[in-house]
C-alpha cells in the first residue's frame, strides 16, 4: 500500500502509481491529459510510453510534488479509487503539517528577530467550571480560582468531566495575552506543546481579519497557512484535530457604531461568530482572548467554556525582567531599587506592557544623565512620563517638520480616529493624513508587513492598544479653539459618557480612565506646557462638564482585577507560561 512505506509526497506518488493495475494506469493517463489544461503543457502522446517511475518523475519535475499528488488524486477520485485517494491524502497531510510548522517557526523568527531571546513567566488562574455562574469580567474576589498552566488548558479538570474544547483567556490591555498565545503556537510548531492532541494550531488576529479576501473557512485556512495551495479541504475533514486561537475578540467590537445603531456585522465577523457559537466546525477547539469589557458581548454566544485570567508578572519575574532589560548589572539594580521603593510603580510592573514602559523610561533617563526625579502616582502618570520622554524634541536635528507638538497632535488624532471607528491597523496614507512618519516613531508605532498577492503591504499599529487609548484621551486636550471643534469635542465627551451608561459596564474604558486621571492630577494648562501645546479655554469647559458627570458614576479601573486577584493568589500561584521579549501584548 502507498501509505505503508511512503515518507513524503514524492514517495507516496510513486507507490500509488505502482499500485495501479495496467488498465487503471491507462485511465489515469487519459484523465491527466485533460487535467493538464491550464497547467504547463504536456505534449500530445507524451505520456503514452511512460511507466509509473517515469510518470512520477515527469509530473514532479513539471508541477512540484504537492501539485503532482493533487492532480493524480483528482484523477483517482474520477476513477472512484477512493481507498488509494485516502492513502495519498494521509501521507501528504502529514508532510504538509511539517511544512506548516516550519512556516510558523520562520514567521515567529522573522517577527521576533531583534528581540531578546529571554523568556518571562506569566501567572494564570482559572475559575472551576462548577463555579461558572456570575460575571466572568468581574468575578467575586472570594471565589475559588485555581492556578493553571497552558499545557492543561484543554485538559479535563476532573476524571468525570469532559475536556473543554473552548477556553476564554481574559486580561486587561498589556497583560501579555497576544505574546502568550503566539508563544503557544510556536511551542506547538516545535513539538513541545499539545503533541499528538492537535494536528494544526491556527493563530487568527481579530484586528487583521479585514485583510482576509473572502470569508470562508477555506480562505481562513489559506490565510493562516500563508499558502493558497494548502490542502484545506483535507485539513477540514478532521475538525476535532484543529485548534483555532482567536486573538483579540474585543477588537471586533464597534461600541460607537453600536450606540448609534448603525452597525452591521461584516461577513468576516459573521463567520467568526458562527465559529464561536459552534455552528461552524462545531468539534474544533477554540481559544479566545479578550479584554474584560468585551466579555458581555462574547458570553452571549458561548456555551460550555473554561475562563482563564492572565495576571501578568510575579514579583520574582519583575526582578528578572529588569535584569534582562538592563544589560548592565548595576543599572538594573539601581532601576529596580527605585521602582521597588515606589508602591505605584512596583505594583504597575505586574503588567508586562507597563513594566516594559517603566524600563524604557528609566533607561532613557540614565542615558541622558538625569536623576529619577519623577514619582508617578498612578498608571496614567507612567504613560505621561513615557510619552513626554520619547516624543521628539523641537530642536532635534533634521526633524523640524516633526516637532513635539506636531507629532503629539498627529498621534492623538490618529488614535482618536482609530478608536471611534474600531481600527487598530493603519496604512501609510493614514499616517500621512495625520502628518506622521511611521518609521521615525518606533517608540510609539510598530510596522506590520502582510503579503498581498506578490506585494508586501505595510500597516502600522500602536505598540499596544493602551497607547492608542492614552493618545485618544490626550486628543481632547490638543484641539484648536474653533467653534466647530468645540461642538465636536462636546459631542465626543457626551458619547463617551453615554456609551458608559448604555452598556452599564462596571469597568470604564481606558481612554476615560486616562482622561479623568489627567483632569484630577493637575491643571491641564500645566500639562500643555509639558507637551508644548495650549489647552483652548472652550475645551476646558467641555472637560469640566465631563469630569462632573464621571465623578457621579461608580466604576472600576483597568488592571484592578489583575491586581486584586494577584494579591489573593500570590502565595499559591504555580508557575505559568513563558513569554518572549518585552511583553507588549
């Protein structure tokens, strides 16, 4: 039998042809002549004198092994030799899985090529399935939460319970969700995670789904594989052997359009919703990451699932991170000692994104020979310190067209446009409209390259969604003093407050939190001096109106959940997953 000895498509093709009786072999040649239409030309009569070995060689040379097997498989189907078709598909699928795993490894290596090769552990806790009632976004702190590792996410909690096929991984912005799941895909590709459990693990970025040319399961797999010739029909025949990781469900939501009742789900969203509702590929496994505010939308579509919370870094891991980031041992020690003495900074460094920001900010201060004089009193102060430190100076050589104020205004208007239209990827034309030069702003924007047919297309995104939310909040302060803009500003503020009332969320949006902190902390006029801009008096009136409304509303802050759960579980938490690099996701 072809599959008994064949180790790759070439050998499978040869054994399949050798297994054919002479009459079937002649029929195969007849079908191949018709299959060759639209393919590289096979001269009339060219196949007549070829035996199995020569035919296999000729087809492989002309079309490549995978395409040659596909052509022969189609012919065998037409001849109703389905057993032989199954054997060929089995060998080729195993071979293609290895090709896909190599694709994943190369992709991750290219994306992380400049990152430090050190890894950092995240803390994960899961709510037992028997306690699945209540709010997943804001569980009772007294509720039992079990430590969990990624190896056990799809494992049965008890012998009597079936293994979960749907896991929701939740965490606030910057807690490491994206970095964690990308590491999971890489570990699967190297054979160290879920060996023998999943034939394929597909990573799907929800923010990138608009790039998908067509919204079908087949097109989704072509896109995930980065290969328009992937054997997706065969892969989809065993959905129970597939794991789809849907990263960033919250980035599918459009709260502003929801409020205005103008929103219509796109075909792409409809397909993902069918997948989540288990109406499409119902036996596949799903891992969905999201920020807490989107859980209300997500949970309405879910059946049985496991909820896992990403809490960020342990105290030990924070120290290790500083040692990795600062290559100089003395600088690492000085920076960590400064942070450890400041309760706000030390607690905030539980969040990987903020830990990276603090390290970057302190390193720049050291490079400038400046003392650590600023002492942030909340997370907003940390973002303010980072942004004011890394904005280009007005007198930077060769940067006259990109002064601090112009760059700040551009980042703010870009962020606001994105938040209001639920956009997280921007083209170079978008940046030009906002007077921004993407490659010159690596401290705020990252470049994402995507293959579009034969071309490479560049998109930009903020380093983390929390940066986009911060600049969105700042956008209310940098507006010009014109009547049109004043109406627009008041309308946006009222929409922020109205959205809060409409959704009745316990957690305010990060943009609102940043803005409220800025208005509480200091006079925005002084903040304007720090960033080289003036706050228009009419805008100040709108912000006073916003502050009064927000003070009357009860709300929870971003990262409060992670901090409180960490405090409760810190003594009993087991080690979590290792993640790579600065942990911005």
